[in-house]
C-alpha cells in the first residue's frame, strides 16, 4: 500500500457524492467499493453498488492510514486520498 500521509496535498477535480452506510445503488457507489478493494483496503467483496459494512470498513482503513478523521463516511477528503493511492499504483 502506498504511503498516504502526503496525499492530502494533491489536487484532484472529480464529480463527487458523499457516501455512507446504506447509500443506494449506483455506478459511483460500486466504483468506490472496487477502488477500495484495488487499493488493498477491503477484503474481497461482492461489488453490488451498495455502500455496506465492508465498504465502510475500507473507508475507515483508508482514513486511518491517511491520518484523517475516521468517520467511515466517504467524503471529499477520502476521495482525494483514494485517488492519490490509485495513481501511485498505476
């Protein structure tokens, strides 16, 4: 896994929607779960488009490793960190 401590300074322009447990189905939601799994932050999960307990756990791991407030809610700060992690893996 990439070092997340410096990721917050990266500037990323994205269409964004705050996601939390129980968020409904949709492409953006399934993409987040897939991205978290690709970054090694969730166990293998069935990407079904729902933000459930495994996705929330992955978001919490991301937030903890990045030293940002651990809420389990996929917010803009979490998005920037995850995009930076994925860029370092490419």
